[in-house]
């Protein structure tokens, strides 16, 4: 039986005006071949609220500074179990949705483990992500985005 380290986390679905979500590309240092895409966010400090942790992580990882209240209520929560850097975690996580017209990601606030494990970032349309064949977390992300984002406006094509 695997012993899990409990962890609380908060993550942000950062969505631009084009309906694209920001994802980081990373790897598990203990398993460098295990590469995947994931949302900004991370572990909460003791006694830190999910919205405060999400705002802190967003500032550290993207340079975007928001008040916790700007994130509103979580749009989704789940519990996952996963290994990272040789430790198995059972993580309870809340996801917040925040829209920006656009954003130039600034990763200067990455800590040591983020510098070693995050290899890049990209803005993804939900349909692109679903069709990509890439590994991403949470695996329900395209469906989640479809549920929390309004449909894209229809573009009329000239005859």
C-alpha cells in the first residue's frame, strides 16, 4: 500500500480573450520522461485559503497580481493522487477561473523546483488541447473548460 503525503492546492484556469487557457509544460524530476501540461497553481501554505494561495501562485508563476477576492469562488474541486519528485501525494485542489484580455507570462518568480521542472508555457484552445494527443492534468480539462466557458461567438462567413 502506498503512503500518501496529504496536500492542499489551488489552481487557476487563466483564460485570454481568444478563449485560450494558459498551461505550463513540465516534467517530474524523478521521471524526466514523464512530461505533461498543467495549469498555474500549487500547494497551499498552512492556514492559507485556496483563493489566497491561487493568487499567490499566479503572481509567482505568471507575474499576474490579483487580490484573492478577484478570483471569486472555485469553479471545480477534486482530489487526485500522483507521484512527483519521488513522493506520492493525495492532493485536494480547487480550480479558479480568471479572464484576462491577454497576458505576457513572466516566470521570474519560479522557485527552484519550478525552474527545474517547468520547460515552457503555451495558451491552448480547449479543442486544440483535446485533439493534441498531449498529456495534461487534470485529464478532464477540456470538458471542464467547455463547462465553465461560454461558447465561442459564431463567425459569419461572407457568401
